C-alpha cells in the first residue's frame, strides 16, 4: 500500500506528497527518540539538536566538500550519533527531571551554535543551495523520488530499531528503565546501555536531518528549536512510548492534524493542544502503547506477573 | 464508560477535521475570485508581525473589491500560518503551489522562511514577494523571488552618503553583535572613505546589554562628531541616555531598525535630534503613506506599523500586476520584472534584475518627541 500510495496522491497534488514525506521524516525522529525515552526510560528533551546536527553536517559536507548525498547521509548520521554519545557521557549519572534539563540545555546550545557560528553556518541566514541526491547521473527532482527514499529510510529505521529492542539489548534496556538498581544487581551495566540508546537515537535523528537538508535544499537554525524537540516528544508520548508503530502513528497524527486544521487558522494550535491534553487524561499510554510481553524466556507469563 | 467517552470525543474531533476539509475544498472551487496567498507568522513568537501582515494585505484587497474588483472579479487573500518556522513555511509553500487558483504569494516574514521556500516557489513558477525579508541573499534564490524591502546593505550605504551631507568627518560605530549589525558595520566602513568619513571607532554590544558606559567612554576619547547605532531601538535609547550622563555631546544616526515609536517612549528627551532613515512615513510628502495610514486606522482602529505598510505595498503591487497583465502566474512575474516607479506607501519602487527593490527612503529626525522629516 505504501508503495502505490504516491501514485494515488500524485493525482491529488504535490502538497499531500509533501505532507507524507514530512510524516516519514518525523516517523524516523520519533522512532529514534523512542529508543531513548520509551525503551531506555531516559527523559531527553533535546532531540531536535541531533536532527539539526544531522542536517547541518550533511549540508556542509555537500556544499563545501562536494560529497555525494549517499556518503553525506551516513556521515551525518555517524556525526549525530557521536554527539549522542558525547551528550550521553556526562549526563548519564543524571535521572528524571535533571536529565530533562540538561538535554534541554544541550538542545539550546546546539541551536545557539547554529545561530552564532556565522563563519560556518551563516548564522540566522541559513545555508541555501544544498544539492539533491543523484543516482547514476540522475538527479532527484520530483517528490516521488524523495518519497521512495524516505520510505526506504523509515523502513530501515523501523527494522533496525525493532531488531535492537527485541534483542537481549532491548531486554536490558527495559530492565534499566524499570529498575536501575535491580539491573545492576543482575549484571547489566546501565551506563553502557544508556549510552547505546543515546547513540542510536542520535544516529537515526541524523539520518532524518540529512534527508531534510537535501529535500528542502536549505537549512536554518529556526527549524531546530526547543519547540521542535517538544513536538517530537509529543509524537512519542501520543503514539505510545516503547512502541514503534505507536511512534509512527504519533508522527502521522501530529504532522497531519495541524495541516488538516489549517482552515481554522488561529485556533488550530489551541485545538491540537486540547486534543493532546484530553488524550493524556483518558489514555495516558498513548494510542498504540506498549503491549506487555506475553512470553518471557520460560514461556507464557502468568496473569499478574507481567507488569 | 471512560472508553466510550473517549471514543465519542475522538470521533467528534475527527469528524470536525474531515468536515472542515470538505468545506475548505468547496470554497476553493469558486473561480470567480482572484486568490492571492499570504504566508505569515500568525501564531508563535512573531504573531504581532503576522497580524500586521494580514491587516495590510487584507486592506489592499478590500480597497480593490470596493472599487469593483479586477474585471468584476473579487480579490481574496488566502492566509496561511508559517509560525515563523522554516519547516512549517515549506509546508505552506507546498500548499500554495499545488492550489492552481493561487496566483502569487505575499510572504514570508523571516528571511530564513523566504529562503527555505524559494526553491518550492521557483520550481513551480509562482511569484513570492516578501514584504520584510531583508537579508542580502534572499533575491539570489531565484527569479520568482521578489521583495519590497531594501537590503540591510543598501541602508548602510545610503546612511554613509547622508552622513557626508550632514558634514560629518569622524563617525564612531556602535553595532549589535549579530548578522544584522555586522552587515551594517561592514557596508558602512566600506562606503565611508568615498564619502570622506573616517570611522574612528567600532564597538560591538550583545543584544540585551544594559550598560554601555565603557564603550561610550572609549568613544569619547576619539571625539567623533556622530555615532552610528547599528542595532535596535531598545539599546539605542539606553546608549543615548548614558551618553548624556557622560556629557558626550554628539549626534546619533541610524537606519530603519531604530524607526519605531518605542524609541521615543524609551528614550524620552535623550533621543531628541536622532537622525535616521525610514521608509514608511505618513504625514510627510508621500501622499500614499498618509492615505494608507488613514485608511488603516479607519479599518482597524490603530496606527499601522512598518510591516503592515510593507505587506500592503506587496499586495498592491501584485494586484496591480493582475490588473495590467491578467490573472496568470507567469505574467505577474514579467510585470514585476519591468515595474518602474510604482508609488507606494513605503516610497517609489522599482525592481532591479535581481528582484530587489530600488527605492529612496525618507530622512527623519526626532523633534519635540516626534519623528519629523529632516530638512
């Protein structure tokens, strides 16, 4: 269905193609944040920073070093992942609110660097003229090509993160989330796994950033504000934390809803806020929250045993 | 019980959404109107400017509609909120270009939003005319990108010429540490020698600074005849007050960014004699500006600011293009390219080959707590 979708949408118009592509970008972002928040249980508030680092790295590589998109994309992801690791290293000792504040600060620092390091980032003027990806001499020009690219990237992200969280690593992450002391007592080193979560989260956010840079062909600091971090966070929470389909659903809702509500102009943001508040009151686990596992290593979990 | 309540609410919301969509699509089908897009930050931190944009553009449309529209067709302004965010701006741009009934787009407010959306508009060959994006690179973004505001560079260069007329030979600069302030400094310094002006000092401050006494003491030793404040009115008011305290008697000069009622309110007596350039000056020799200010006040009950005026002018230019060349995206562009000496509320406009506006600002000075034309 996802493969033929653009053929239908193209009949309608480019605008809807664009919205679907944006959903793809935000799905990757919310899935990557879900690793940190949903699975590792680390309340991080600066996800737009990784997105921005990915976008700026890819943009600078492509503009100044004429690197092809296909190299810039993984490079940007690695750089963003590295920053995830860097951020993770000092803040790993912090928990809960304190971690939230530090990551929030990190997000602001990154944005301020984008604004003030004028020699490299051109400050608030942004970086225009980022080339589109090319395949064997064919340059991406239509929305269709970008759609299939983001579809592939989103599926890759889904697949990789799915494998990670459903492996032993994922179980360790969940154990840390539920009880860090207990995790330590059974030989899981929380620091190692938390760092891994930050790195993976940053890595995939970097992919989304690099794609965005090439798709829009322009990056500026105002796309990576605190509000954008909160928006991604809302996608994770609304969709349901520790659930990948939930993250995708959250992205679909929070990208689509403001667009559908455009006809209400002034009230749309208010209405969206109201919808999220109601959601949190009546269904705090999100639309597609975590299903607690029915099986463990020894077979069926008996009633009352699973949390 | 809880669950069913939730279902009701969600269904309600969803039906509302879809219903709204349907209603919206219905409105778009009408072909007896001429539709112009307006992209502005209606919500978010810059909402005040977005509102000014909206008022200005809608006033221009209302005036033409009262006069019978264009060839009997009514002009409709389609407002979309870009939140001043380049992400959102690209969404808006895509929405506009895919709606075939939109003939041109007035917007965006921020330079970054204009730059981010320029590829979309240029690829789909639709004119975007920004009322307020003054960053130098904006009009290089494509041939369909225009603006009715001059660049920061133009203003600094113009000010250098005026400084010479005022007879200054030694000028000190106090500028804001931002791309805006640095840009002004750079251009002013380059234009100074040609105008026989020596820049005796250039001191930076950070936006939000409160104490300028160190900077001013340093400058006092250099004995300049005038100080050019390359920043915004909050700091300019403080600088002039602190200069008074230090018994530093010099003239102050500045550009459009100081031109705000807030400068008078904050600065009081100390800003008397400030000389600055501005584009939208009602009550002077620009009849269009005076007329616009009166119409605006009649329609909205408040004084228009510069951004409302720019938005009004941008919309009027597009309307003029449709009047002259017909309702077609491409012909609006050809009209704008050849536009010469259009009399608007922000001065007489022409576009150069880049899509940049060429206009002559008003020379203003503060007298008796009011902005007056400098004579």
